[in-house]
């Protein structure tokens, strides 16, 4: 392969300079890249210390690294590989500080190239990773973790498990705090795969009669449970976001009837102040309590916290339904607040159920001699300046009518009450409905006309209510 000298200390394939690389050149370059990678260990473990003086060679390598970064940002994997061959020589640099950082840079950049290079394959990346594990003690577990994630993402469960087992047993001198954390993560992922194997055994057991499920299979299933439980329990003690580990551990506990432990784990995960705020933790606790048939009071208590954290959460419709059924005004008032807040978010704009819930509650208020109309007014006051454009524009009226008549109907009812019968959204949908001779739109027209006084009361003392 012909090369050219781009700058002192750096040679690259001629194809790069000419702006092209042929298919054969790509394969040759990739082989050369892997060959250089295979020699990294000798360079990384060379403890020779030289003077700290910056050399022209080192400046050249910095420039080369910039070229590599530029190629990566533009997804030019072949170009990055070509420059990488030259950059590998940085491990021979005379600067001690750069000798310490170069191995990790080469590992991360090399992995990125091999993950995306059109000619790369799993075997080559596995080979590269094994070489990278020998870059130094402090990198071993980190490289193992990254490799395991790669194997899992490619569905290589057995290979990932084997690597986890090897990494778990690795020991070398006194561990640093970072290595200890990495080892716990490795054990946790091994526990997750033990849970996966346990789940497969459980599925097989449920599909077979108890008589056909052998004692050895049952024992193997229990072994997976024991191994998974030990590792999963340990990782979730550490403050952090451990959703898949918590869910798996709770599933194990519930299957074997240890509901008290499951409740304790979920409660700790949701309410321990040492853990970062995590909406999922409250959702998991809610679903568990619901499965256990806990009181509505307990369920409402959990969802109330979730509402404060994520008012747009999918469980807010269930929260609203529970509040709406309450006999206490305070809870029904909160229910109205919840459903209004849900519709503040773009993800709910076309949710028919949410609009139906709001329309239903406002209709009940109007049909109950306008009692609690002040609730509606309070909620509307903070939205009157932006909801009309956000929900009730003429454009949305056309689109909603074309795509979902039920949605258009519910929104038109609310538009008529909140913005009056001159609202363009209401007028357009009503016109289309009446033109199609749909009886419920005649009923809608009568309802809005009957309760026009409610619109006047809702908008009283307001600066404006734009009729979009």
C-alpha cells in the first residue's frame, strides 16, 4: 500500500490524500489497524520515563488526533481508521502524562471505529477488546463492562455471561474505589442475566405440567434465583437509578411470595432521600401496591408524589379517575387540576381520553347549578393566554376533524364553554358536524348555548380570551 508523509512523524495511505480509498485498501487498512492494536500492550506497559519537553513529534500527534475527531464527528470511519494507524505511535511519546491518557483514548476511539466500520465484524471487535484489557490494571474492568454491553446489544447472552464470570473473578492488588464500583456493576449485570435465565426456566415451568418439570430443572431454576437475588440485592443498596435491577429483584421476590421484602425494596427505592429523584420508582411502587390490592388511600398517596414530580406521567389518568370518585371536594378539586395539567403537555394534545375526562368533569359542574365553577375559572386563568393557540386554533380544528371526530367533538365542547360560541375551533367543528347531520352536534350546540352564562363567568375580570 502506497503511503505519503503528511507531516513529520505521520504517514498515511495515499488514498487519503487523494480523497478516496478503494475496497481492497479498506481491508488492508483494517488489518493494519488490528495489527497495531495487538502491539499496544508492549507500549502501554513500558515504564521508561523520558523528559517532559514538548517535541514536534508530539505536536504532530495532537494534530493527528484532531483529524481523527473530525472524521468521527462526520461518521467517516474509514478516514478515521487511516489516521488512527499513525496516531497509535503516540504510545511511544516522551511525555509521561500523555503516556497515561493515550491507552484509554486509543481504546475508546478504536472501539468506535470498529463498531461502525463497514468491514468490521464481531470477531475482530472481540479480539481488539481482549487486547485492550491488557492496557493496564485500572482499565481492565472498565473495558470488560463496555465489551459486555456490546455483546448484550448484539444478543450474545451466553458470551456476555462468560465474560461477566471472568471479570467477576478478576483480582489484581488493592482495588481502588472506582474499580470496586465497576466490580459491583459487573456482579449486578451477572445477576441480571441470572434473572434472565431464571425467567426462561419459569416460563418453561408454567408451560409444562408440574409432573413434567423435573426436579433437576426446578433446582437449576432455584440456583439462578439465588445467584440473581444476591447480586441484585447488593447493587440496589447503593444510591442510584437501578430500574431494571429493582424490577427484576422484585419479580423474584413476588414469585416466591416474599411480599414484605418486595414492599420494603420499592419503598426504599422511592422514598430514600439519598437516591436521586426517580419517577419510575413511584410508578413501580404504585403498580406493586395495586397488584397487592392495597387501599385507594395508599395508591393516591403514591400518585400524589408522582404528580408533583411528573404531572404528564401516563398514570395521571388513573390518578384523576380515583380523585374524581372521591366524595371530598378537596380531592375532586385536585382531580380537575391534574387533568388540566396533563393537557398542558404536547404529548397529550390528541389524547381523546384526557379530553373526555376534562369535558365530563366540566359538564358535571355546569349541570350541578354551576357549583364549583370557580375551580374551572382558577385553572383557566393561568391558561387563557396560551391554550387557545395551543389547543383551539382553526388549523387544529380542521386537522382534528379530519383525523379524529371524537377528539374534535370533546375539544369543541370545551372550546365553546371556555372561549365562547364565537371561538373558531368551536364554530368550525360544529359546522362540520351539523353539515354531516350528526345529532350529537345539535345537542352540543344547545348545551353551549344553554351554558353561555358560565362562559361569561369564567372569563369575567379577565384581560382577554382570544377567539381563535
